[in-house]
C-alpha cells in the first residue's frame, strides 16, 4: 500500500493550509481536521493511508486521538508537534505513533518521513 490519502489534524488553521497545499502539490489527497474529535469522526467516515497528528489539540489531545485511532486501524500516524522532549516522543510512540516530526520543519523532511513509511509498508516480510 502506498500513501495517497492523508488526514491532517492540527488546530492551527495556517498549519492545516500549508500542509494541505504542500501535500496536494506533491500528489496527495488531503483532508484536514481541527480537533481530535473531528479527526476521529472523519476517520470513521472515510479511509486514509496516513494521519499527520498534532499533540496540542482542543478536546481530545493528540495522544488520546492517537490511541483512539489505534483501536480502529493500523494506519501509519506521524506526530507533528512543537513539543520536542524525549518524554513527549516516547509517550507518542507508546500511544501508537509510527514517527515524530518536530515543528518547525521543511516539507522535504515530511516527504522523507512519508517515503520511509511507504518503503516499510511495501517491503516484503522476511
């Protein structure tokens, strides 16, 4: 499976716009959500190949959202957050995240993470 459809979850409207625009310019179909609850509702309505998830969200925070999504799917989840402590990163991994990117970041870094996830999901099991 390759990543084509991405759910972007971030409460910052400008971040959602930038990610939507940049990812669409690179051939991805992008849907955005502004809260954890909205993300879970979107996820239940449609299928996605990847979730980009901020930790600082109103309502369900990113960790709770990640755990909730994990109860429904093994879809890859990349945390995209300003929080950069080892504790935050470890908590995200324990919640089920596959990868972690610290804001600010360049689109090339994000595309590299997506490419790495594509490679992992298409490699044959040894």
